[in-house]
C-alpha cells in the first residue's frame, strides 16, 4: 500500500520534486516540503498540512483525520483519485505561498 501511495504522490508532484526524510518520515519536496507520508500497522497516512485537510473535510468523511493527517486503512483500497486531488491542492497552496 505504501508503494502505491508513493507512486501516486510521485506522479502528481511537479517534475523536479525530490524525496527526502523530514520529521523522520518520507516526504516530497520542491522548494520546501509538499507532503509527508508513512505506513503504520493498520493504515497509511498522508500529511498534506492542516489547511488541506480542512479544505477537503467533506470528501474525507469516512477516513480518520486529525489536524494535518489523513489515515487510509490498509484493509480498504487506496483512494488514488482523492490522494491526487489532495496533493495537487497542496502543490497549488505551496506554489501560491512562494509567489507572495
């Protein structure tokens, strides 16, 4: 499941984005950290920041969330389209902040 999440994120972030470890978990960066992701015993988590989680709270119903985290249970298929949407929104947010 983590490989599928990583591939989904990689296909969505800008060309030139790199993988790194930040806060001891994998992350994708492009002029700063875009998103973090990690695997746990019963879920994979995506950490797209609190603003993105809040902006998509209606679409995230049914998933465990906290301030900046979304948990995808390992016993269900990964919502690829939703993850792409979240990552695209985070990239847009990050790019908008850069232009100010």
